[in-house]
C-alpha cells in the first residue's frame, strides 16, 4: 500500500504529538513509547525528503488569487 506525501506528513505529525504528550508511568507506557518511536522512524523512511520539508515550503491550497494591497 502506498501513502501520499500528505498522509505520511499527517501521520508523522500525529505520532510526534502523541510522543510529546506521553507521561511514562509504567512498563506499558514505556512499550507504547517504543512502538511510537519505531513508527516515527518507519514513517520518516517512507518519504525522507518530506520530513521537515513540509514546514519549510507549505503547500498552498488552490483558491482565489491574492489581490494587490
């Protein structure tokens, strides 16, 4: 199954948000954190050029052109 760049970016963001909010209080939490870190690594390896690049060059949605100010 192939994922689009946008899907990979979104999943990576969600994993990183989850990791940032985790509070390790027992072994199960530690295992969950390891799984999430492995997931993040796998997502990064799927599309290495999109990691970080999505925020450097945001994708503009099509719409009305901007008017001159």
